[in-house]
């Protein structure tokens, strides 16, 4: 069992490379508060080699990196030069409250996609094997107790592997993150502090 988990861990390590993304930093400079109901959006790509066209109301507005003001309920469409596209249906109440947001476009993670397919296949094969062993072995514990135990162990190891692989596959597609930028005043003569919260940390100017 331990050897199996070690092998699975080693096999999954390359998949983590597809999960590592670049960090986009909010634009520096003077910030003038937008009109009521509007949010100033810094649209960027998380990959320097990928450019996204930002559209609103069916019309192209700008290409990343760019800064535009949008209505908080406005639907934005982002389409990359690689053929990825994603829609943002409104910027959200938190962005409106901050009056400024970082819109990070993230393209398809092909590494995560391929690993998701591979490990979903392996995990499914493990589950099929576990079901077979359990059904046959547990039907006669007096003669096949070892087969029953093997089926249960294989199923316990294959189920989380399959679940993680399915998550990787579903999460590999293009997406956009709307990150409200909090601005705070700093000491006299110093630039303001701007922070955008990420799921795994924070970026900004301090």
C-alpha cells in the first residue's frame, strides 16, 4: 500500500508543473476613482506569451495588458491569440466596493489537461480492478479473504486518485479571475499601498 502511494505521488509530481502559474502585478500610477457603478479594471494575462482581446457589448475594447472602466454588471468576453475564450458575467460586489480590480486571464493548462486524462484512465482501471476483486473475494471470505482485502485496498487507493485526476481535467480549461484591488494611504511622500488577494497569497505594491 505504501509503495503504491509513493509511486502515485511520484507520477503526480509532473502534473504539478501544469498547476504553477505566473503572478500578475497591478499597474502602478495615479488612480482616479471611476464614476458610480463603474470599476477600473487592469486586464492582464497570466502568461507573457498569450495576448487576450477584451470585448464588451459585442465590441472589442482592448488587448492585454490594458486598463479600462466597465460597469459592474457588464459581461466581458476574453479571447486569446491561442483560441481560448472565457466570459466574465459581472465583476462582482467586491470589485465595485474597491472601485478597482485586476482581471487575470488564464489560458488552457495543457500539462494539467494531459495529466488529468492519463490519471483518470489509470484511476478508472484501478476502480474496475477493485470492484472485480471485491465482488469475487468478498463473496467467499473463507477461501478468498486475501482477494477481498486486495480489492478493498485497491479501491481505497484508486478512488482519491480518480477524483483528483477528474478535478485536474475539469480545472485545466481557460478561466478568468476578478481580484479586487485594495488601496490604502501610506506615509506622506510614499506611493499608496495596493493589494490584490489571490487564492494562494497576495500581489501588489507595498
